[in-house]
C-alpha cells in the first residue's frame, strides 16, 4: 500500500470591506513538508470581489496576491520572508490578521500525490461550482 503524505492548507480570502466580514475565496496555500512542497494558487474572480466593493483598488490587490505566490516560491525576489524555511513561510502567511487579504484557519489532509493537491483544492474551494444537469 502506498504511503500517504500529510499536508496543511489554508484558503486565501479577499475581504474588500473588513467591517462587513464578506469575503471571496481567491486562492489556496498548501504545505507538505514530507514532500518538500509549499505552493500557492491564486485565481481571483474580480467580478465577485467588485460585487462586494465596486471601489476596490484591483491593481493593488493583484500585487499583494502575487506577493503571496512569490513568498511561497522563495528564493531571489521573494523578500526577507521568502528567505525563511518553507514551513516558516507557511506559518507567516497563515498568521491571523485583519486586512483585505486573510487566510482561513489551517486544515490538514492526507493524499497519495502531494503535487496534485493544489489543483484539487482550487477546484473545491475557489473555482465556481458548475451547475449540475437535472
């Protein structure tokens, strides 16, 4: 029987007006230390976010979401946080904060193929749900 890998994940949420508490899932962070994996997938649905706040600065939001992906990748151009070990970067990114970009609580899962987890979670947590035939 193949070994299952344990991973942690958090959903990246955009909260355009923090005082209202409304949010749109915009991405996922996945950490699987056993596989040496730290990934971020961002798929911002701008129309949904603008429905919550039509005056939101999308350019600034895109830049901040791109920074999350850079920090996950680490290495040159990822700033001081991107130079930390992968697990420390995951914990820094998932720390609770009250800002326009927030993370869900961290959840744990198990899988056979850690490299496929990010796409699976994006499909379940971020991408629009396809209507079912009746």
